[in-house]
C-alpha cells in the first residue's frame, strides 16, 4: 500500500474509531493545535490524546478531500486535507487539517495534529 493511502486510512480511523485506535497509532507524545486553545493546544501524552476519543461515534459522514502528502524524510511525513464531517449533535463541521507522522518500530504514529475550521 502506498504511504499516502496508508496515512489517510489511519487518519480516517482517528475520525471514526475510538480510544483503541488512538492508543495504537499516536506517538508517545503528540502536539495538538486546535481552535479551543486552552483545552487542546500543546504537547500531550498518548493516553491523554486517546482519552479524547472515548465516544467512538462522535463523527459521521466523513469526507476527506484535497489530500496532500509531503514526505520530509524516510521517517517523517505530513498530510493535509479538507474534512467535511457531521458531529454527533448533527452539526456540520468543515476544517483544513494537517497531521505529521513519524515512523517507528511500531509503524507510522501521529506526532502532530492541527485543525483550522472553515467558515462557509
């Protein structure tokens, strides 16, 4: 499987799966940059990030478009995309999203994740 396809498969799991996916695919620490600066901005341990995904059905109707991959080196890759998704409370959510992955002996792990909401 090509790297871009693999990383976007992992990414879909972060949107649509629960805590176990996060525990398996987030690096030991992860830098988060969300619009809610106080809650979700900074470096967090894998377990803290995974705890944010306790509710596995928090999103639905996910569409990822404008997919891009930048391979920084053999062990670092960055993806970006537009997410069109529906929240559990039926509200639509649109964002430009970027994520960086590092390759370890466990595979590709999320090390950075950022959302920029899009107003339409």
